[in-house]
């Protein structure tokens, strides 16, 4: 395995720009001049945006009353091996456990990134019709060791209305669950979520070393983040990075 130092870094972060797409209902992004060279002798931009702008980290307090805030997330949680899983799913479809391609007993690193390829639709109406993860699939990932879930879509939960033929999880299911069930599962168990990753499909499926670097906003529910991957640089994982299997 190559080390991160010897590998070319891949930026998985979406640039923040004026009037960029945000999750429906979130604060608009405004980026423009605050001071100018001509008028003030220095150039300083003014930025106003929500804490979930662009590529960003969701802290548990995003959906969990009393959950951890950004100030309580340790940097060590955000750096280390990640499993990138390539998924083929259409608009509004939920990924079922069997779609994840996990073998029996396959243990995961703490970070799992789902590469739908949906980042190509960012900024368009189709971005709202992205696929998502079923709660059953999220439960499987969690049971195998995942503690940080990343996606190149707006959310691991569905955002737009699902088409009538979407499904998907367990054979008894007839419609996607309403609300934010994956957020509730992951954040409700003190995990973390990363949304709006970009360029994940440029990485082969498998394990890579990643760093997730949110802005150090104090005591809030999330923050824009710079996310970087070093292709193929994940090294043998310590017991500390792969949680022990749950007790039977």
C-alpha cells in the first residue's frame, strides 16, 4: 500500500460560490465583495450562508436534541481509511442491503462514502431526485463498523418525491420511509454524515485514506468542509479504526 504522503490527493469538496444550490429551505449563499482594492486598499469578500452549504459535515445536533455539536467532534474521527462504494441507482431509488456488495463478515472502516455519481446533477432540478439509502442498508453499514456516512448526493435520505416504482429495501416495503430515517439512525447513534461530496467516481471502489476538515464553527449543527482523499493509500487498519463486532 502507498502512504498518503506518496499518493496524489483528490479534492472531494464542492467550491462555494454565490447563489449556489442549497438543500430546499436552507439559507441562500451570498458571496461578494465586502471591501475592494479600489475603495478600501484591500480586497475582502463577504460570505453569508448556512452551516450546511456545499460539501459539509452534519453533527448529531443537526437532528438530535442535545446531540454533539461541531465543537465536540474530535479531529481523529475525521481522518483515516474510508471505504468507497460505487452504486448504480436511479432517481428516487433506495439502496437495499444486498446492493452494497458486502461479503459475509466484511468489516468496514469507520468512514464509508457512497458514490452514486449524482454530483454531476448538482445545481439542477435532477439533483433533488437523487437516490438514497434504505434504513436497512444504513443499519447494515453501521453493524459492520461505519460511523461516518458520506454521499455525493444532497442527502442519504431522499429529498424529492420518489417515483412510484422506487424501492427497494425489504420485500414488504411498498414506499420509501418519510422524513430522515438515515439521519435519525446515524446521527441518533452519535455518528456523522458528510453530504455533497464530488468526484467520488474518480476513485476506484475500495479503501482510501481520507481527511474531512470542517470549518471550526463553534457549537453548531454542521459546517462546510474540505474533504480530501488519497487514492489507494488506506493502510492496514488498527483495531481502533474498525469497531469490534457487536456482542451476540
